[in-house]
C-alpha cells in the first residue's frame, strides 16, 4: 500500500522498509502492519490532538511528571509550545508504560521506540501467525474464562505495583494469542499514587474485565479484586507476588452520634455568641 505521510520519515531513515496494510483505526491512533528488515511489526501513528476522539485527556494526565521546568510551565500556560509538549508527553507515555510494564512481568507488546509520533512495536499474532484477535472477538469455556480472568487480574496487580493504572482497560484493549491475554493501548495510563482518579479508574478497569469474562463464568461477578488490590496498595502491602483472593470485607466503623451532635451544638452556640457580640457592638456604636 502507499506509505502514509507520517511513516515516510521512518522509511527514509531505514527504520521501516515497507507498509503492508492498515490494521485498525481507533479513537487515538491508526495502526499499520509494517516490515522492518525480516521482521513484521506494528506502526502506531498517533492522531493529532484536535483529531482524537479520546475524552477527558486532562483527567488522565493529572500527576504526570515533567522533568524540564520550562516544558512544565509551557504546558500549564497552554501556549503553542506547551501544547506541542503535551502532545509529545501523551505519545511518550505509552512507550514508557510499555517498557515499565514489560519489566514488571505484564504481557504487553514489545516496544521498539517512538519516532516523530509513530510507535514501532511487536505485532502480536496467534498460533498460526495471523494478527491476534481482540478479546471481544473470542469465546471461552467457563474454565478458560476463569483462568484468563485470573491472568488479567495478575497483570493489573503488577501494573499497580509498578505504579500504573491502565485507565481504559476493556475487552477492546486486550489481545489474545496462543499464551493468553496481552494488554494493549496505554497512552492514557495514569500514575497510581499521583492521580486522584486512580482508584475509580482501577475499579472500572477491573469491573470491565470481570463483567466480560463473567459472560462465560457468572461466578466471577462475586469477586472484588479491585477493592482488595487498592486496600493492599494503600497500606503499602501490595507486592508483585502477593496472592489475591478476590475477596474483600468492608470495615465499617459505627459513627459516634453523640459526639457529632455535641460538635453541632458547640458550633451553634459559638454562632449565637458571635451574633450577640455583633448586636452589642452595634448598639454601643
């Protein structure tokens, strides 16, 4: 096929030899199958910010650290340079996350680098060498669904241990090869400790995956992996090898009603005293 304009610089530099086909076009990027020497890989071409349909980008970028103070100030001001830096940070976030998660034992496509907004990475294939299907295109037995759900929970746990939450995990962002699930699409990955929305994003990720696999194994709906993981994470007790049970008991503390009423009464009394002092001051004036 004709080489897309954004990939041409990689061809000129010898990083890509041939664009074979377009694999998919999504809300944030278009992915192509390319040949790099003897290897067949993916080239993910990120769409420009105004052309992306991914919503709430600011929510996902909260807590991301920018080492260069000039870049950070420009991003805060929203200048042209700042917008360019935000775009670069958005793109590099996926590369950083892929390397970080691969080191943490999470199954993700192997990244080879990001060049001018084009991410080169492994093409995940099935046992016959064809492009691996997305999870939403795969059917399971109850036993296999429980097994693969367990693997995904382990990957989510390892991600959290590495300080990241996927933020957009669903059956559309998981591929299935001969060895099971592979997590993809990570430009919106959030910092688990620095992003105020990390907890509910984790819960949404886990719930999305659980509900999908529960189509084949309904008993999975009873699990509470997100709450279990987050409680351990907050307590500093979550490790990559921490066994998960999927069970979680809410610790409910009974409210001390009398103390609450005493505080309300004290605040009321203080307000009344302040009101009287103001009245006396006005009368004396």
